C-alpha cells in the first residue's frame, strides 16, 4: 500500500512511463525501478563480458604472422614498400599524362632557381642543391604514397642544415664568412686549386687535404644520412605519433619564426655587405646589429638590383593570385628574373666593374658517389633529431591534407619510409636534407598533377640543367637569389596578419603560436621547436588543472540540465546540488576539484564536521558546569555569544555530472571516495551520473562501491535526471515512512 502511494505521488496516474536506469553490480541480477503504474517495457543496462587475450598470446600471434614468409606475402611486402608497383601498371596514360607532364615541367622550372637560391641558406654550392632536387624526386616517385606532394629542398631544412654546417666549419678552423668566388670548374673532393684552402690535417676523419667546400658537404651529408636513419627507425617502430605533438599552431609558429631568421640571413646579400655569420643563440638580433654597423659598405649595384627584382617578383605574385582562375599555369617569374639578371650581369660585367657577388662556376655532370663520413656523425647526431622530426611532420601533414582534398588515402608509416630514404640514399650522392614543401605542392596540384609521374618529369628538367645548362648561371648575382628566397617567404610572413583572427578563434593557440615564433626567431630554430612543443603541452596541462566547473539547473519541463551561469530560466532542483567538472580527474587537478565543489555548494564537509564537533564539545562542557546560557567562561563579554545551532544546509544530495571526466587516476578515485565519506558524515548523499565505462571500471577497482559492488545501484546513474528522480523518490519514501510510523 505504501509503495503504491509513493509511486502515485511521484508519477501521477496519467503520466507516461518514466524509468530510472541504474547500473548494477556484475554479480547481481539486474533490477529496474519503474516510475509508473501499470505494465510497461523494462530497460536493462548490462555490461558486455569481453574475453581478454593475454599479451603473450597477442605477441605470439603477431610474431607468427610476421615470420611466416610465403610467396604471396613476400610479393605484398615488396609492393607495399614500392607503391609505384601498384599504381603504375594501372596508369591511365590518355587521362593523366598531360596534367603530369605540365605540372612536372612547371615544378622543374621552379626547382632550378629555388635550388640555386637555397644553397645560400645551406651554406653549400648550388650544384649540391640541384643534386638534392634530382634524387629526391626520383626516390619519392618509387616510395611515396601521395599523388600530389612535391618533395625536394625546403627552406626551413636548408636553414637548419646551414646552421650546423657553419658551426662545424668554425670548429674545424675554417672561416664560414669566406665568400671567395669559385672559378674552377672542378668540384673534386681533394682539390689543390687556388680557390680552395687545403689543410694537411685530419678533419673529422676526412682526407688529409680537405678544403672548406668538401668539409661543408661532408657535414651536410652526415647530418642528412642520420636524419634519414632516424625517420626510417620511426617508421619501423611505429613512432609516427610523435608528429601529433606538433600542433598546427606549433608548426605555423615555427615556420614563421624560421622565416624571420631566413629573411635576416639574406639581407646581407640584398645590400651586398660582408658581415660575420652569427653562431649560437640570438642569431637574428646579432645579425641585425652587424647589418646596421656595416650599412655604409652597402653595394649600390646590389641594392638597385634587389629593389628591381623584389618589385618584379611581388608584382608577378600579386597578378598571379588575382588572375589565377584565368591562368592555366603559374607564371615562371623566378626563372625569367634569373635569366634576365644573369644576362645583364654577364654583359654588364657587374662582378668586375661593381664588385657584385655572383654565384660562380656550377659544373656539369655528377660527382662520383661517396659514403657519408661516419666520423662526423657523432658530432651532428643531436642536430639530426629536430631535422628528422620537422621533415616527416611537414611531409605527413601535407600528404594527408592533399589526400583528403582529392579523396584518396596515404599510409603515414610508408611516408616516413619514403622521406627517410629520400635522405639516406641521396646522402651518398652529395645531397642534403629534403621534405615536402607546401608552396611547390600547391603549384603542382593546381597545374593538373594526377600522379607522381610528374616528379619524374621535374627530375628530368633538373637533369637537363645539371648536364648542359648549369655553367650558364656563372654570372648570376647572389642578391637575385636572396630576392627569390625572401619573396618565397611571403606566405609564412603573412601569418602575422592572421594573429587577430587566430586570437578571436582561440586565445591559447595564439599564445602557443607567438611563443613558438618568437623563440624560433630570437633563440634558435631548433630551440624554438622544442620550446613550442613543451609550451603547448604545458597549456594542455594548465587547461586540465583549472577547467570549467558549473552548478546545473533543470530546463523547465524536460529531463535536461544546464549551466546556471550560462543560461537563463533554469529551475533549481530542490534539496539538490548538481556539480559538473569538465576535465579528467587526476593528481594535478584534484585540489581544484575539491575547492570548486566546496565553493559552489557553499559547504566544506571537513570544516563543517570540525565545527559541529567543537560545538558539541563546548555544549557538553556547559552542561557539566550547569551553565545553560550562551556565555563561555574566560572570554570577553563581547565575544561570548556562541551560535551552537548547526549550520543550516539547504541541500541533502550532491549529484556529480561525470560526463566530461574522461578518466580517473588513483588520486582521482581517492578524492571521490573521500567526498563520499565526508558528506555522508553530514547526512548528505553523493551520487554520480553519466560515467563512461572506463571511469566505472576505475571506481570498481578502487572500491568506491563497497565490497562486491553492493552500493553501486545506489551511487551510480545513467543520467542526471535518473539521479534526481532517485533522490526525489528516496526523500518522499523516507518522509512518508516517518509520517506513518
């Protein structure tokens, strides 16, 4: 009779069926409390029983599968490692060939001037940049899974290589600032020509007569070989997840900060002054100080040439962007500028008449391959780590971006192998580090590229220059190359315009971008990348240490609850506080969780229990002394009034919304257990709602629900509304039994 009356009071005779869906222990029969009169369906929430396989069995199965070599498996392994074997036989020549040839020729035309220009960044001769562009395109054609990515020299990697080369040259006793022109066409390693200083010393294990040029390329190839080995090892051990820590804000900030460093390094070529190359941290500031100290030595011919080239290049870029929908291919502005500038410099004798610095002799053909010097590798082993990470991060991100755009898939692990071998194999042919480059990839896709056949066409264009046309660039001024580099940085430098929009979108990401950009520019590129990654991770920790918290109210006439602070017209739940914590609960934020809970509910159970205990003690002492007043002996009259009435608490239940708590660690479980214990001492019930399965499992292991999970069905609920209804039912039943008893 009493039960029927309670159900009638809760639901009403005509109300539609409502249920409190409750979690039950695994070893008990499922029970459903129906909040309605009459027959109705029952909802059972039972956890699935998952069969757990031992790790030994998993490892054994995987080893058995990987060690079983059949003809079919061997064939698949070879075809997986060389993706070209899968797609090239299916190549639709009539459909794809025109777009691939067109994009390949365009990229080849762009590669030649960029390769010559980026040699300035790497501190190497232009011939090595051309070698790098040639071999990287061929190897990625064989190993890459992206159809559109353009792999070759990249300004950021060229800068990082150049900084290591300059440092090692200085430590070996060479002068990195020696800009003497190379007149001889011989690029042999052991050269006795007048333009190369030969040292009768063993420098890092190289031959006893090794000049500055061969030592520089020796350092670059050793660095490149190690970077490639690191990338391949990352692929072998499935360490591609490392790139996840390089967020978009970190990569953009790093690119922008490094662009400032590149820009600063090219200014001396723009105005034709000779200043010492800065080493260590603070390169940008040191270089600008040296520039202003030597500004009076500027070469007027180089300044005028630079001004004209920059104006032409920027104007052509603007026109190309404005009318790109009408242009089928981008304007080859860099090539035109280089050809015209070379002719003017050659016929005007700018080097002899105005002392304008020129590129010098670029030989034809290939230097015989040679092993990277292993004695130099221990000196650059640490420098190869950021080089490898940056290279594969940009390559994978670009591959996935264009694969998504053109609706096909790439294999991230194979991409790491591809870019790794694009560094390992070319290092035997006097090449330096490569990766995918955004600007060339955009051009490649916009000019009709369909497959990596376009990379073979680009390599053929570079080969044509290597075999026949390279000596024609002898008189090309270095200031023209610097102009090409600076204009190519325009996209990265324009990121500064996006700061207000980025700030409006997400303040924390903007802070990460600024810190990474400034540290990359003002400290060093490698340190800037490290600072950016560490700072972004600290930002994540800070977000979880002090997350949003809220007290929830009920949306009228619904079973939904929202933040009282954010929404109007919410109804408070009588005698109940609903608390939401929007983060995982772990050791770093447990104190913030407790403080927020106590502050928002207005009750610290520990302090309240101590206050009540103290008042009870004083009450007992007065009863013993026969004093039933409110005056305490030994205190001033003004401070003797004690309010011994227990503090009135306007709630009997706390419901914790766990929907945003993704996991609990040991400290989090202990915190919830302490809350349950402390509030229960004050006769306040604590209920959990919306817990995900992993949180429930953590609570089970931590003993939150008691022995054999007996209290689970009274402490854990599927939704906030279920917990509220349970609290209301418990309160009504208790009051009714008290009234009738």
